[in-house]
């Protein structure tokens, strides 16, 4: 749910809400072969050329059908180098940032991954293609329900969706090998730090709402010591919900 501001090569896309960025096309919907070709170009020109190297991540980006996670009116833009509105003031993230965040947490088939901010379900689907199990939390009921339906329809059986406030994580399934947060927080939520397994990694945008934020890598070593590192400037929708 973002755009990245990493380099001048990556455009700074304006932040759009669903009501203001609809695009209607009279063209016929492309067939699956056309979408597959779009995905291949996306991986080659938007992702691999920007430094994402993990083969499993590239494979996932080349197989997960992003067009199934965007509104029908935006099908022609499904593989564009930009986030897209999905309703309720939320967006599906720019493909590059999905790939980058997936690579940086170093998940594999043995990993249990927590995602905060399910949105349309696209990031969860990409994680499902590289990780053993994915637990994803969405605070907006309508999005949680639609993402659940779509993930089930597409056969991502290793994803579990919960409608809740992601700030508090998912204690029942903790600890997690990796955590990806797809909404910006003013600080790193302590519950998520506690639920990160020793040796685990979390990536989270930190900063004010509707402003440029820092994408932060949080690492917990085998002794439980936490280190953080700023990765790049990004712009995500804000993490919402009540705080105790």
C-alpha cells in the first residue's frame, strides 16, 4: 500500500484515494497469456533491474496474478509501476516494493510470516509463494472478506486472514520468522517486536501519515537484541486502529 522514493529512476507517484483515481477503459479485458507477458515485463524491467535477486521472490512475482487483486476498472494498469487504489482509502503496493520487502525479510519454505495490512491480498499471495505459512491481518472488514475469498479462490491454502487491529499482532501464532507491515506507523509497535522470533526480521514503514516515511528493517538476534536500519524513503497509507 505504498510508493517508493528510492531513486530518481523510480517516479514519485502521488498518493491516491479510491474515489479520486478511477480509470475506466472500453478496451476488452486482456487474456491470461497477455497478463503473463505483462508480468514477465514487470519482473524484468521494474524489479530485477532494480536489484531484487532472490530467485524465489522473482518466481513469485512472475506467477502471482496481480490483476486478480485490483479493481476491474484498473485491469489494464495491473502491472504498471505504481500502487493502485483498491477502495476504502487503501492501495495495492507498487510491484517493486512488494518484491523488495519480500526479499528483505528472507522468508523460505520453513518460515511463518505475519503480514500487517492485508489490503487486496496481493502481498500475502506473494508471501505464500515463498513461505511455509502466512498470517495476515486487515482492520477493514470488507477488505478482509474480499481478500479471503480471492486467496481461497486462487488456491493459496497456506494463508490465514484475520480481521483485527494489526498493531497488536497475532499472539496465538507467534513467534514469527518474518513480519511485513504494509502501513506506516509513527513508531515500531512493541507487540510486533515481541512476536518476532530470535533471528527474525521485520520490515515496516515508520513516519507520519500521508508523509514520506522511512522503510525500516528490524532484526532480532539469537539473544533477543534488536537492531534497526533505514532502508529507503517510502510513502504508505497509515496504520489505523485503537492504541491502548
